[in-house]
């Protein structure tokens, strides 16, 4: 009887070890998934490229200047007072409503662009890698492909475990695409 009990103990011990090995094997793609998801978040949050920063600054300054030009009427400054033309240039109102735009209208664009660029560069300094739009999209596509592959491997291992009778818990956010797939 002792030999039978020892034999069962050995069998159960082998089964527990096998279950631990399978659980460890399933954990590997899960750890990889966490790392890939963190990498994806970092790429999404990374600063844009210097050329995109310059384009964004230029667009913002163009819009500010256009808004101010809608309020400011420089022709009114040159019309004679008794000409019947409107002689109110709305200078004060334009400055009060659109101070940045008025500074641009008055010719301070280079100085303002330089100051805004310096502020943007200071903000980006030390943040790590910057990505252009095309480069960011390519990196995200590569990471997404790696995520899909890790999810597929995870589901393959879960199915292998279930085939040999080991119950496996799937992640709450596991990809339904792979869980429901007939073939992996």
C-alpha cells in the first residue's frame, strides 16, 4: 500500500511540476505583452519631430495673425479726418482682443516664433526620443504586430494546457480574436 501511495505522490508531484511549467510558459507572453503595451504608450506620448513642431508653431502664428487682421483696419489710420471714411482703426480693441495676433501684424513674427520655438525646445528637452508622424505610425504598427503575436502565443499555450487537462485562467483583456479562433 505504501508503494502505491508513493507512486501516486510521485505522479501528483510530476503533475504539479508540469502545471507550474505550463503556468510559467503562459506567463512569458503575458509579461511580454505588458512590456509591449508600455512601449506603445511611450511611443504614443513621445514628442513630435522638430519639423512638425515648427509647422505647428507656424500654423498657430498664421491663425493668430489672421484673427487680428479681422479686427484691425490700418487703412483707417491714413484716411483724412474729414474724408467721410471711417477713421477708427480699432487699434486698441484689436490689441485688447488679440494681443499675439497684433504683435504679428506689426512685424514681430520672427521674435515671437523664436521665443515660442525656444519654449517648445525646452519642453521637449530630456523627454527622450521624438517621432515624426510617419516614423510614429511605423513604430506603432510594428508594436501592434508584436502584441498580436504575443497574444496568439499566449492563447496557443492556454489551449495546450487545456488539452492535457490543466485549467488556465485567461486575462480579462485577452484578445477575443484569438480565444474564438478555431486555428491559431
